[in-house]
C-alpha cells in the first residue's frame, strides 16, 4: 500500500482515475476472498447408532445322542462274529457280536457233572440220616451218632447248592458270549473286530440311544460364565438354513479340557426328525455387554496437541466442531472409542486434515448407507 501511495503522489493529474481503479481492484480482491471463505466443503461422515446392551455368542458343534452306551463283553474271549456296522439301527436284544463259547460250554458240562455228584451224595447221606433216626428211636444208637448223620446230610445239601450255583454261573457266562444291545439306538463306533481277543469290560460297540439329542460345543474360559444350566439358546444347522430350534443348556463341564483349555457345554434339543446324529450345528446365545465401545474408521481420528479428537457435524448449523475422545483400542476395522461419543453423533469420516472449527460443510445425503462396525453395538455411515 505504501508503494501504491507513492505512485499516486507522483501522478497528481490522473490521481482520481487511478484511485478509483485501485479501489475497484481492492474490492474485487476482498470479494474473491469472501467467496473463498464461504466455500462449503462436502464431507463423508458416520453416524453413531445406539449401542446394544447385549451381544451374541456363537459356537459350532455336532449333534449327538444324550446317552451313548459303550457295550462290552462280560467275559474274556476271541471275537468270532461281528453282526453290525457303523450307522446301523439296532433294537434292544439284538446280538451285536459273539466270542468263542467253547471254553464256557465246557465249564457248563463240568458244573453239571459236579452238581450230579453232589446230588448223589445228598441221596447217600440222606439214607444214612434216616437210618440213624430209626436206630436212635429204638435206642439202638446213641444221640451223637444221629447228630453226626444230620451234620453230614446238611454238609451234602450245602455242597449240592453250591454246585447248583456254579452251574447257573457257567450257563450265564455262556450267555455272555453274545454281546446284545440293551436299548434301541444307532451304532456309532466299532472298537473291535473278528479275530481280536478282548477282555471283559473292553468296549466293542458304541450305541447312541434313541431319544433326546443334544449339541456338544467347546466354550473358552473367558465366556464360560455366560453359560449356565437352563440358559435358553438358539440352534441352527448348516445343512438347512430354515431349520432353527430353541435349545437349553443342560450341562456345563466342571473343569477345562487339559489340551484345548475349553469347557464342554451340552445343549439339549427338542425332538425333531430333521435333526440327525452327526449334523453340524451352530449355537447362539446372548450375553451382556461389559464395555460400551463404538468403532469409528481410523480416518476419522485426528490429533489436537496431545489429545485425540474427532470432528462432529452440527446438522442444524452445518458446521464442524472438534470433540475430545478417549481411545480404548485399535482394531482391524477401525478405532474403538470408550468415551466422547453418543448415539446420534455425526462424525467426519475422511478429510479431517482440512477441518477447522465452525467450518461449513455439506452432507451429500441424509440416508444411512452403511453400518460402521462397533465393538458391542452399531454405527451407521452416511454420505
């Protein structure tokens, strides 16, 4: 401006004309600056939605029978027949497998022979007892002889009874050479085959008993507190999206698995013919939120000195304002915010480096187009 004044002083004759021109030039500059200042910047924003009080836990598992019986022979022996295969339905009393019964048949014959001998012995001592009673009645024999005959008879009867029990036991063992199903069900496991020598109690066939079915899931220790017996859950099935059942937690393991460090949770299901053993199921349960966090895009985060801020939009005035926030953590989908944002707040999602306090902005649309992820809730994104 000093140079401009000196020029005016040197040209007095044309001063008024130049002054008018200069004045118009300055007015043009001021108008241009005013126009630049009044530019409304379009922005991309996200709107913070209400944070939910609950979250959904989902775990996958397999359908299994509530009761599974691992059946085994009650005697030792070599398996000679296996009459069932995995997946076969069996009824109570059906023979599943057999072991060689020859030795047990011989035991029956031996026990029968011992019983026959014991019965002959009873008949012999019974005659002696009756003879002693007759002699004692006629005073031809002392009482001690009668007592001895009675004692011998009682011993013979006891020996016969023992032989009778031994025979019954031997016959039972012959019956135990047939492994039979004790309840209706489906064979799920075959643990031994023909030619194998098994001991008593060694599992040979596992049968899933007909009736109530359940889903077995593994729950990590940080979430096991959300599963209590009786808790209502939802069961979905990968094979049929339309199949959804209401389940209930039946049992929670008292200790974690030593390898996986997870807890076994059994969920009972209502009886439905569409649910088959071995199907893959998904169990969903609701849990309370402990931390009310929302997530915003990383591009929405700005710094003002040492304070983390976001730029919020005042929809009434169409201006932006800096708001301090407390960042909880950084995640793959953005920034988790613990404090500073409320439901309904509109946050600038991109271009924060161009924002200034009270800057006029323009939203391209008022309709939510996309949900911005939240730790335990939702946020809606608009453009």
